[in-house]
């Protein structure tokens, strides 16, 4: 619930269900501001999970959010426990992007489009 609340507070997610399934894992169903379902789950009964990391990896590596002011977002997110891990970088067209480490070491990209 701590991780789900962080997403609610910092990216406008909505918690739509919080339950413990028959397999013993807590399952918190969320919805992003634009309606994308995001599920946060804990370990099954008796299961020990390895620590995650916010570096590049195989599989679903990260997801991103468009932001208006990347520098302000880096500062804001750093203050709430999501430190900068890479960037910000810039493309020739002026697009700026970086990655932060959200709770549970989730890798999140921030993208500021030119304009």
C-alpha cells in the first residue's frame, strides 16, 4: 500500500481495489490519470522475492510520463523519494528525457517535448 499511495500522491493514480488473493499476495489495483490499469502486488505466501533495481534490464524495463518542466519534476520527485538515476539527456530536436527510481526501484522515464 505504501508504494500504491506514492503513485497516487505523485502521479495522480487512483486505487480501485486493495485485496489479498487466495494465494496470499496483496494485490492493489490502480488506475493512472489517463485510465491505464496498474497493478501492484506483494509476494505469494512463503515466497521471497529478490530486490529489484532501477537500471536497464530485460523485460518491461520502464514506463514514461510526459512532463512540462523536466527540471522541476526531477527536483519534485527527488524530494519524495524518486532520485535521478540517469540524465537529463537532450535530442537534437530539443526533446529532453531522464530516468528516476520510484519506490521498489521502478525505473520511470520523464520526457519533456520541445515547444
